[in-house]
C-alpha cells in the first residue's frame, strides 16, 4: 500500500509534531533566528536538540501505538527566506538535503513494528 493511502486509511490518526520551533525555543532554550529550526542542523549540539525534540513526539506516538508523520526542519529553508538569512540558492539546497538526511537518521534510529511501520 502506498504511503498516502496507508496514512489516510489508518484506523487511528497518525501523529505529527506541533509547534516544533516553539518547543525548541521555550522548552530547550534554542536560539532560532527568524523562527528557523534548520539552523540546528549546522552542528552536533543543535542536531542533538532537534533529535530530542523529535524523540519526544515519537515517544508519544509509540506509546499510543500510532504512526508518526516525520517532517524536516525546513519550514523557513526556502528562497523566500534565504535573503533574510543571508543565504543563497546553493545554501538552501544544501540545507534541505541535509534536513532530509537528518530525518532519515531519526527514522532509522527508532524501532518500527509492522503496525507502527514506515510509510
């Protein structure tokens, strides 16, 4: 079954993060210029904070037996915000590639049963 069909046909709703940037700022003390979590991908300390944030959401999904829609930390990593961050197209492309790589690392670091499985 295709990922979208599985998501829409699930008996119970899948969970997703909610307010990741707000969580990182107010609960983890992260500095996110222009409310942009992608800056955390630049070093190991930031990646650790981002991983902890995703892990909290994944823990809830796992404990409730639900799937989770894992996204990337790229909300502001686009051409519309690049200039405000002092970035160019190559920077934005690199950030998006790294964000997907990071999300895949997070996904592969968790146990996924057939019921909870990957899309």
